C-alpha cells in the first residue's frame, strides 16, 4: 500500500507545482498590468517578486514530488534529507490548510479540501516510509519498562 500512496503523492505534488506557478503568473501579470501598489511598494518589484516566489515555490514542490516518487518507485525508506524535506512540505501544507480554514469564504471549499488531501498524502508517505529499525532492535530485547523487566 505504501508504494501507490508515495507515487500518487509525487504526482499530486507535480500537479500542485504547475498550479502554483500558474497562479503566481496570473497574480504577477495582474499586478503589472493594473500598476497596483501596496503601501507605496514599486509595482515592478511586486511583479518581479511574485514571479520569483512562484518559481521558487514551484521548484520546491517539484523537489518534494521527486523525493516522494523516488521513494515509491524504489520502495525504500527515505533518507534524512528526504524526510526533512517532506516534513517541511507537510508543515507548509498544514499552515495553508489552517489559513484556508480561516479564509474559506475567499479561497473556497475545493481549495481547502485539496490542501487537506495533499497534507494527508504527505503524512501517509512519511509514516509508510518511516525509519528502518536498526539491527538488534526488536521485540523481546529487554528494552521495555522497568516494571516489565523486573517480573
């Protein structure tokens, strides 16, 4: 079950990366065409910053998707870098989910449900590919509570 979940997670993250880049492209174009400013900030700086943010965030989502996809294809546990990257991605999606819950009137229930789906897939992937038990760590090795060992 863990392979399909990890592969689906990777594919969904790739799709989300495309969506984020497209949304930021629309926002940058609107800010540039409308000559909008926020608290006196230069409209060109806002447009450039939105393009850069969309590109960087899209690349990070592609990286997270690639890590999840490779874990599913190889069917091996994630390394330290992979786990930290997917945990960071989960935290970002969790924050977006909370913000989506607060502003569901502006964002819409569909976007909120999608964010929760991606968060659930990331958590399932992290749990399915948890750290491998080390040699010698197993059931019945005497590592239980003191009361159990005293009996």
